[in-house]
C-alpha cells in the first residue's frame, strides 16, 4: 500500500522542515514564584502505564500487522508500529474515546428507518469493544480459512485481505461490520501517525517531519508576512523539554 495515500488522503498538506531559528520571548521579571507551573501541571504523555486495553499479545500482534500494512516502513519514514501507533490507540481506547463517551449508544427509536435515514447502521458498541471483538474475529477467520494466525500471514496475503475488507466482502461474523472496522483502523492509524507525540504516537515527531508540519508552536506571528518561502522550522511537541 502507498503510505502517502494512507496519510495524505485526509487532505493536501504542504510544508517544509529544516532548522529552527532562535527566537526568544521577552523575559518577565519579579513574577511571584507561586504562579510558576509545578510539575503536576505540566502536560504529561498519555501512554506511561503499559498496555491497558490491548493486553492480549495475539490481538496486539494482529493490529500491528494491519497497521504496518496501512503505513509500512519505507525511505520516507518508519512503519506505524515503529512510530508508536499501537501505543497511541491503546491509550485512546483506555480513555473516553474507547468508552464512547461522546457517542450516542442508546439505539435508534425506530430501527426500521435507521439505515434509510443515516445511510448505514448505528454502532451501539463503543470503539474499545469494537476493537477487541473485531481483532478476535479477524484471528478466528484467518485460522479457519487460512490455517494460521492473522499476524503470521505474508504481507501480500494481508494486503489482499485488507482490500476485500475495505470493500465489505469479508464476513467476520459476530455482528462485526468488516468494512466499518477497516475504516475505523485506517482512521486511527492516521491519527496515531500524525497526532502530537504526547498522545503516544508520532514518536520523535516522525510523521510531522515527513510532511513538514512545524508542530505545536506557541506563536506564528513572526512568520505571517513570510509567504512562499522555506521557514526552516523543525517540529515542536506539547511534551515539555526534559
């Protein structure tokens, strides 16, 4: 699969990366010490406690195999798992995203009209449950039809499987919508590769360096009038410098 298609189909992103110029804010004097940020108020990386959701090694290996085919390693950058996308989705699934805190999960008032109105059925299971159920269904399908665990398949076999999955032609049973599960994983691996490293993925800001994104900079005012030129900005993360 083409890593640029996987990442850039979200939209056109244009930037460049090189070396950052030294810019300093004016220093403030006589600021009360009690207003200083303490360590517990500083941003902290999300993934610090080890795996909380993807605790089953088989599930983790299966997801790693899929993510690494969606964004494989090449001359442009590391693979999804090398960039921390597995840690990213694990920390997301362990929190509000995984529990579906922002989703309406009560079910449609009129199930008969649901798909006609929405264009697709509503998912009543939160992302955490969809991942755990979907990964186990993937392995069960592979072991039944291909006689080996999914993560043991050759890259070409995984690619062929994912193409059929994307078309909705794989029946995973257990109420798993294979096409929707593929779309969920594709969305999440993109997010993990391009999100701020504080969320667990995009290690060493490899995704940002690849596309030339300057990151979470405090102030862009010095560059507003500098149009159509290489600003020579290296990425900056929300993670505080040690």
